[in-house]
């Protein structure tokens, strides 16, 4: 087991400050993505949710979102062949585990999950850990990159960071809530887009801030309009603000 060094504690400190910053009016997922950046370098990061029957219930975030979404159906079809999924299914992924901890790279490269899912994503190194979320759901936080494997110290950093993630998730509003007082029936990503709409950001600006495509932003807006019963972004913001005022 690798020991945490001074630089590891510095990275952990930077990440926890970002994650627990109450001055940041952002969603849990946005803060988590920002907090992971100084902790561990990765090319692909995702937080996927599963119920007690191991059925996929949704994605809290992915970066790059479009690429993961385009290929994820392959993972769902082949998930039992993924080296890390059986550990998650058996409850043995409470500590971070790398693919290289249980399978050689040469064997991985010969698998279908590699050729159809991992390689098209541009990753062959992965590390994953289970998170305890609300409503009986389990989240799997997965980080991936291409050539350089995750080090022992990076694994220990992630292990030390997991309790902070779970604590922050409990402290933050749940999906569909703009504040603890209002629930508009929208997803967490839609609520995030709605917040930036309220700040007057354009679709292009929101796509950069939230690390999603402009088309994905527009799709979230369409869903917001439908759920809020409005026809434009200004009306959506007014609807949200009106709902908040009624709860005061």
C-alpha cells in the first residue's frame, strides 16, 4: 500500500476545499468534477448509478459526455465481462481498484469490452470505486486514461477522498432541486443548466462551463421548457424564481 506524501496531502486539501466550498452555487456533480481535477489526472471520468439489483438507473455526469453516452450501451451489454464490474456486483469495490490490479493489459486488449468500449473511448487504464448515494442507489466513480496506469498514491488519494464525496452528496440538494426548498421535477443536469440560464449565459457559454456539447445544452433546455410548461428560457427562469419565492 502506497503512503501519502506531502504532495498527495496538498492535492487532497485542494480537492476538499473545492468540494465543500459553500460559496460555490453549483450542483454536486459540477463541484465533484472540479474537485477531481487536482486530485487525479484522467481523460474520461463518469459517475454511473445502479440500484440494488445492479440495474443501471442513470448517469450523474460524464466527461466527455457525448462520447460516453454514445458508447455506454455497449458497456451495459458487456458489463459482466468488464474486469471491475464483478467486484462492484459483489460489494468489493468500496476501496478504489485498478483494472491492472486484477487483469494484465495484454489480456484486457484481447477482450470484447476493450475493443468495443474502452479503446473507442481512448482508455485502457481505469480505476473505480463505489459511492453510497441516496435512495438506496450505489454510484460507481470511474476514471480512465490511455497510456500511464494510475499509481498507488493516486489510488490512496481517491480512497481518502471518497468519504468527502459521500458527505458532500448528503449535504447538497438532491436531483431536481434548485435549492433545498424547491423541487421542480428536473434532473440535476437540467437544474445546473437552469442555474446558468438565470445568470444570463448563452448555450455556448453553458456548454463550456458544464463541459457538454451545445446540442446537449439545447436538449436540456427543451426538457426544461416541457417540464416547467414554458416556451423560452426567460419564462423558465421566471418559473423557477416564482417557485422559490412561494416557498419563502
